[in-house]
C-alpha cells in the first residue's frame, strides 16, 4: 500500500522531502509533481525500480523512452555528452521550465535508460518539490508520464493515489497538477527539432 505524502508546493517541508528520498534510495517508485503533469519516477540508479516502472507502463524497458530530471545545468551537463555553445545557450534560455531536451547521453547515464541511439531526455522542471527531491537525492530522478490517455485523471493526487496505490510506493501530493505535457525538443542534430509541442512555447 502506497503512502500519500502532502508536501507544500511553495515551501517543501525538509522532513517530508527526506522521507521521500530515503525511500527512493531503497528502490521506491513515486508519483510526484512537475511544472507540467504529475510524473512517475524513481532513482536512476535503481534498475529494479526502472523495470517496475516499465511494467506499470506496459512497455519493454529496452524500448522505453524515459527522461531524467536534473537539479541544474551543471548537473545536466554530467549526463549529456559535450554540447556545443548554441545548444547550451538554448538550455540556459529555457530551463528551468516545461521542456524536455533530447541530448546525447554521457556514460554517466545508466545503460538501462539509454535507447539504441544513446540519447536521453533531460528535464529541469520549474517545480519546488521536484527540485527539492532531486537536490536531496544527489542525482537525477527518472521521469515518465503515467500510463493511459486520460490526462484529467492525473491532476488530482488523491485520485492518482486511488488508481496507483498498489503499484507505487509513494504519491507526493503537491496540489492539483497541470494537464499539459512538456514541450520536447531534439538537440542531437545540427538544428533543434521540435518533437512535441506542449506547455512550453518554442519560438527558436
């Protein structure tokens, strides 16, 4: 049975953040708020938890497209291979924010999270709870959308708890969530390529 932990969206309680992180370090799966919709996540260094998330999403873990949430740009640069100046400028311009950037994965990204192209989606959401968890954890969180098409079901933490209490370990209640996904941009080619238009404006 999952825990429902209510955390203040503006001033996250350190004690509760620590409680979530302690469970993540033991391989827990959580549902947590971002600046877009709520996400399903775990520590990127817990392969069994990553496999559990793939099962929840009914996808083959080797074909799954998971993103990771980093703490800041210097953290992000650890998990992405060397970026050119224009790419870094774009990241600096748009992050933190409702964007997922596809970049070439560095060797620091666990193999289980790399696709055949060795790319990875990287996020720095503008959300105090998500950032507090990642900062306390000391390394990125996996981030993926919850299964299903009904985005409306993923705005209310109590409803998510009812739907997923037997599948996840913690539902972090940070208030009502958004209904738009992140805007996804591929930076692995010469020019940025818009893959998915979501909440973030893309005017580049």
